[in-house]
C-alpha cells in the first residue's frame, strides 16, 4: 500500500469545501431573487427552484409544490399545466435550439395575476425567470381604456356639435356606457314637463319594447327624481338597502343590485338622468362616475342645441308671421285704397303723373302680395305640397286680368308635405308664372305636377311670345336653375321667339342628389396678407374649391362664417383675439362645416383649446401650400386629419390645464398685498437685503414672506415663483 499524500487530501477537502460554499452562495443569490426562478436541464427536468417558483407552480398545478416532488422530474410529468399556454413549449424549444434569450407573453393566473416569462439558455439546459407584471398590465389596461373612453367621447361630442339627431346621440351614448363600463341595463330617463313623470328615451339591457314607451314616477323618492334634485352623482353598491330612494316596480323587474346615476343638465331644468345598473353587486369607481358624467354632458349639449334651434325657429316663424300680418293688414290695404282712388273715373287726365300712378300702385300691390306669400311659405313646409301649389295658382289668377291659368295634378304627384324641397320648388314655379304673365304676353298658362321614382316633376307652359333661351340671364332663368341645382335636381327651358315657353323641373325626394355645384366653399382667416393670398391662389387652381371669403381679423371673419361655408382655415394668432374662438361661431352657422387650424404656434395649450372648440385638424404654417389643399380635401372626404388617440390626449391635456389654471387662480387669491410687493421686488432683480430695505422690513420677515409665497404657489424656489408670477401677469419686468 502506498502512503497517502496528506497534502493532496487537504487540497481535495479544501476544493470540495470551496465548491460547497460556492453552491451555497449561488443558492442564496437565487433565493434572494424576488421573482419566481427555476432551472431545467436539457430534458426539461427540474434541477433548481426557489421558494417563489414553488409557490407559483403550486398555484399552476392546483396542489402544493415541493422540491422533493419536482427535482428530477420533467415539466410535462410534474406540471403539465405549465405547457397549456400556447407559446410555452415552442418558446422553450426555440430558446434551447437557437441558444437565444426569449421574453414572451404573460402567463395568466387565477385571481388576475400576470407574469412575463424570461427564458435564458445555459450550458446544461434552460433557466426560467417569471416576472410579476400584474400592476403594469392593469396600468396598461387602464391607460388604454381611458384613451378609448376619451376617443369615444370626442367622437360623440363632435357628432353632437355637428347637429346629428338627438335620439341617435342618446342611443350611441348608451352603447358607449354599456361597452366601457361593462354593465347593463343602461338608460337615459327624460323628465317630462312638470317633472312628475319620466320616459325611458334610450337604453340597452331593458325588456323588449321598454325603450321609448316605459314611463314612471319621477318624484323625489324615485331614483331619477333623487338624482335630478341632488345635483350630485348617485352611486349605490346595494340599492336594496339604500334608504335615499325607492325602486319602482318597472326597475325591480330587471333585478338591479348596484347603480351609478348622473344628472343630464338642461337649460332651465334638468333634462333627465343617465343611469347604469348592475345585476350583480359592484363598486363603481370615481373614474367610472366621471366617465358617466362626461357622457351625460355630451347629451346635455345635444339637447341644448336642439332646444336652441327650436327657439330660433319659433322666433323666426313668429317674426315672419308678424311681418306678413302687418303687410296684409296695413301696407296692402293702403296700397289697394290708393289704387282704387287713382283708378276712379276723373281721378286724373291722360299724361299726368297721377295717371301713371295706377299701374305703379298695381305693381307694388302685386309685389307686396308676393312678399306676403314668401313669408308665409317659409313657415309652411309641413303643409301638403299640392295644397300650397293650389294656393299659389289661385293667388296668380287673382292678379292676372284677362288670362287663363290652369292646374293639372296627376295621380302620381306626391300627396304629403315636402318641407324645404317643396318650398323651393314653389318659389321657382311662382317665378315662372310671373315671367309668363309679365314678360311673355301669354293668354293661357298651364301648370302640371306629377311624380315618379322618388322624384317630383313640375311643368309650366305658356302660349306667349317666347324668347331666345340661349341667354342664361333671360327672365331670371339663371336664378331658377341655381335654386333647383342646390336641391340636386335639374331645370330645363324650351323657348323660341313666337313659340311660347316651357319650363320643366325635376327634383329628387328620396335624398339622392343630382348634378349640383359640389365645389367646396372655403373661408381663409389669416392676418398675414401674403400667406393668405398664396393659399387662396392655390385653392383657385383647383376646380373643386371656391374661396368665398378672406379675413385678417376676428371682426372681419364674423360676417363670413355663414351657412354657405364648408371649411374655414383659421390662424389661431389673430390681432384681435384667439382664432380658435371662431370655430364655435362657424359650427353655430353650419354644424356640418369643418375648421382646419393653420398656425405657426406649436403650443399644446392653444392646440387643445382649438380641438375642444371643434377643430377637425391642425397644420403647421411651414407645410407646403398643396398640403393645405390636400388636408381640406381629406376633411371633406370624411378622413381624420388627427388620430383619435392624439385628439383624446389633447382634450385631456386641455382639461388638465384648465384644472391647473383654476388651482393657480385660487392660489393667487390667497396672496396678500405685501406678498405681491415682494414678488414685484424679486421681478425687479432685488436680493433679500434690497427687498427688505425697499419694504422697510427685516431680513427674517422677508424670508418668511418668500416662504409663504412658495408654499401658496406650490413652487420650490424664488425663480419658479417669479416664472409663475410672470405667467399670470402678477408682476411687471422693468
């Protein structure tokens, strides 16, 4: 036997001890990892798991996991549930095969926990690191959900501003709330006049036939009445135990457990309530209620627009009728009396001025009759068209002595009211009749009306002298043609000297449009003359555009934002104000018009203000002129110049800025007169001693004043306080 080498034994023992210590240190390091960590060999057998990995795998397999029952076993054998994730097995194989690290989609666990899986190949297999990203995932979901909410709100608000039907706005508002809050039923309850009854105007999740017909009591003890009168959102997690209101029999049918309800404001009284119910108990968060109130505010703006339009129409109609009555009772009567006196035997000798008075009075009387007819016609759009046509023919008969006027109505003629289309057609027919009587020397005129294929056809023929129809301005024909073209119809004229005249027109009644002037009407509002004229010149080169107005100031632009404008290109920095304020005026005149902001300012506050007022897009003045034309063309084609998420961010930014400014103004109101003097002294460049000397106070008092200023304004230095003061014009720089 050879003698043992004690030195070798000692070295071996030391090496084994060092290896054991290294293993322990490695295990301590792995155990210190806060996330689940495990190691697999080339056959996917577990060779190491830290405690957090054991907890995770125990949750995955639904039974406790220990090292004793996992080490040495394969993943497929020990925890097959881990491979249920569709990407797990393929990613494991790819990481080993390609010797590359892989990070893949989250592993979702019961209870909503989510993990990001990190795979790292090793010399002997694969290490797997699970990172808990539950909070980040929830934050991402909340952010995406908020962005979608804001985008939907922005779109709904734009549609309400553009004049879309109120019922359509309410129906879509209900759908948005149902989708975003994942709750049902949802409804808009309108308070009927007297505020004692309510009507379910729009809703989702209610029993069949309830929307539009279901009514109920709206007293203070009802949910709707309580919400409308309290002026604050009403949130109840347990409606059955809530003593603030009672549950009606109709509502009880739907078994509501929880509710969030907000008031929809009206002009003089609440319009109603927007309410979201849940059949299972749930907590509506502050964000949920804020979103619900935002939707209610859009509905409120739409109801106010409808009410305002109704008031304007009522005022206009009353004014038209008053003018017509005054003309008929006073002016026309006086004219007829004067005409009778001027036409009486012996009233005048030939060739005297009095003799010429009778025909002048006769013409004036006819003009007054026509004015009365026009005024009354404007308010008669809901009357039957054929009745109005008959009245027009009878009126023309009364003023036409010695002529024959016939009316022929075919059985195919439309029987009901034709609204604005009928009004415009009657005006054209009257013009044709006046031309035949006054200018053609006709003895017989025939008016015929018929209809076919969703269109109205009217023909006026006479046996008069006729004229050269090649002249577009003859006898007001150009104006008649333009009026019919705007209705999407066509007007044809057939006449020749000595052959009489035939005027025939056809207009669509089914909403289809025929050939009309489809050019986009543009107004340019820009204070730099050279820029404005250059843009106008570019539009002039395009056959599908027409510049109908140019302005350099807000005052000049006011008269140009009328109903005939399709697009207004507006500079924000005008000499007499913020150009974005013109956007609301534009939409009041023409709710379907677009506003394109063209500005040299990239200030997000100004851009947010413009978008809030309804701007459809913004462009930097540095863009090429053809890009401006292209942007307007895209707007008219229905494209979005600004991505919805960007618009949502701008709207949110604008709200934050308003909130910040409101808070800043409140902070400013807390400043004392002495503190304002200190701020002015700082603006004058004085140091602490100089400020104290100017105000005749001690250094310590000056520092106390500065500390109070910093605390009240929420800033951290004298420089920040000075910037704050300059922003709100609290100080003047010398």
